[in-house]
């Protein structure tokens, strides 16, 4: 692996990672952050929901709080959107203006897939709420780590830790999630790219690096 400076000038670069639970997003984000920083880039990794004080409170409610156990899909959708509206304006836009390479662990596509396609909420409503929350701020590139849901499910359970509310969904739910991401990637190939996540981490990282370099040099 080489660590040559990737030459990412102002303005910054906005990249999001998507995929089902257990697909390896955290590992790939860690590898990418280390490589970018070794090349002299200013890198900021954020997560959704979360990333701000408001967002982290919402994250706890969505994933861990007992009060969230009976949450309706509609309330879930609006809470994700509230966290997103805050992080876009408080963190993402200022960081991009400073020239940072912003990596987001999930963004609006998670809501489209999880609450729209998997939960069955009207996609037109989901898209309208996403558009309002983001105010037109979108990633230049979204990498979808694609993995067989059964394999990803096994990975989650193999950790031995207590699963959060989203991770505890049945396998059939994650099968819908995978198909949802594939449909999005087919509909928006200019932004979303599927990456086979059922390979060694270094192999996946090498492909991700190539994809980022190609996109950055194209703009």
C-alpha cells in the first residue's frame, strides 16, 4: 500500500458509507481514514444518527432507550431526519468549506432503504423529508458494502454483545434492506456504487481507494 498524498484541494470531499449491519463499514472507514491521514488529508469521520450533541441524544432514543421500543415507523423516520438536519448544518457544511475529507457512516440512503423500502413507508414522503433535512447537501460518492444478509446477520450475533433495536430486526428485514440498496445503486449509478463486502478487508479497501481516486480526479 502506498501513502502518496492524494491531492484533495478545496473544497472538501464528502463520502458516505452504506450497507446492512455487519457488512464491515467500520473496518473500511478506519482503513480509509488512516490512509488519507497518512497522505496529509484533514479527515473527519461522523456517524448517523449522531455526530452532534442533538444527534447523539436522538441516536440513544432510536437504538437503546426503552422508550423507543414501541416507536412507529413514522416517528423513526422523522427522528433520523432531525439528526440529519442538525449534522448537515452544524458539522458537514462547515467541514467541507474548510476543505476536509468528510466520511459519514450512513446518511440519507439509510433512511430511504430502512424506513422506506424495508419498513414500507411511502417513498415519495421519505424522499421529501430527506430533501428537507439535507437542504441539497449530498455525498459526492456513496459506497454501498453489499453482503449476503445471512452472513452479515451471523457476524452481528457472533460479537456476543447486546444488539441494539435496529440490529435486532429479523433476517427477512435485512433481506429487504439489501434489495433496497441494490435498487438505489441501479437508480443512481452516478453517486452510488456497490462494493462486494464478502472479501478480505484489504481487498475491499484497495477497490474503495481506486473508486475514490477516480471520482476525485473527475471533478
